[in-house]
C-alpha cells in the first residue's frame, strides 16, 4: 500500500533539496577535503567506465537527451493545461528558473578557491547541462499519464535511467565534477517539491493515475 506525501513532508523534502545544493557548494567547492572527495569520485567514474561508454554517456547527457525530452515535456505541459492539471503544471514550471539561476551562480556568484587539488581550476558549479536535463525530466515525470502495472514500472525505470545518464554523463567525459551535478539536482528538486507542498490540498488533484509506488505519489 502506498501513501501520498503530506504538505509537511513535501516542504521538508524541499528544504533538504535546497540544503543539498548549498552543502555541495560550501563543502564540495569551497573546502579542500570536499574538493579532494569530489575529485576522487570523478576519477572513480572516469577510470571505471570504458572510454567508448563514457563518450556515449557524454553525448546523451550533453545535450542529446535534454533536446529529445524538451519537445515531449512541452507537449505534456500543454496536455496538462488542457486537462486542468494545475498542480503538476505549476510544479513543472517552477523548475524552469533553475536554468538561468544555475548560469548566474556559475558565472557570477561562485569563485572556486585554488586549494592545491589537481584538476582544472575554473569554477564549474553547478552544471547547467545537468540542470536543463533535470528540468525537462522532472516535467516529463510530473506530467506523464502514468498507469500502474508492468508498463508503468518499465517507464518509471526508464525515467530513473535517464536521470542517471544525465548525472553520470556530465561527469564521464570531464565536463563537470560530481558536486556540480549534485548542486544542479538540488536546484531543480527544491522548487518542484516546494510548489507541490504549497499547493497540497489547494489545487485540484490530477485526474490521471501516477507512477508506481510512493515516489510517484508525490504528484498525486
């Protein structure tokens, strides 16, 4: 049996997502132990996955997968408006400002300190490609007409796989550090969960079913 998260739970998750993004910056970018741990994780990914697979992951994440998902997300958003799925549409739209925000944070806010950790020295936090990918993926997950059963399980698995491709693909070919992707995930997740929490019990519930199990009941 599954349960729908309460308003309080959604707001707490949103706060945690924001804390993860802030923590990734403060610890992973601004401290030497964080930079060392970040570099170790990046090296593990880059040394474990074969080069052809890493190159493919990079091409999928930057930018093939976001480009493929964006038209689908737009169509689903229009469908959601027609079907008056206001809560889902509002939550999906709330993630979009994370894209310009990530560009501003990367280019204007964060200066990466040089603490003697090997690697390229310029700031890459957060990953704008990962942010864009997570934004369109969140819209698809929120607005897709999910059904229970094997098909729903399979599609949910594809959504999880797409998220992993976006995350790993932005690190696999040296474009970003793991902490950049973690920051991007937090920047996208926080406004989505905040919107779902603030609109809990306020806007009409969607008429369509949600994906399998608790994680997809968030948008119910």
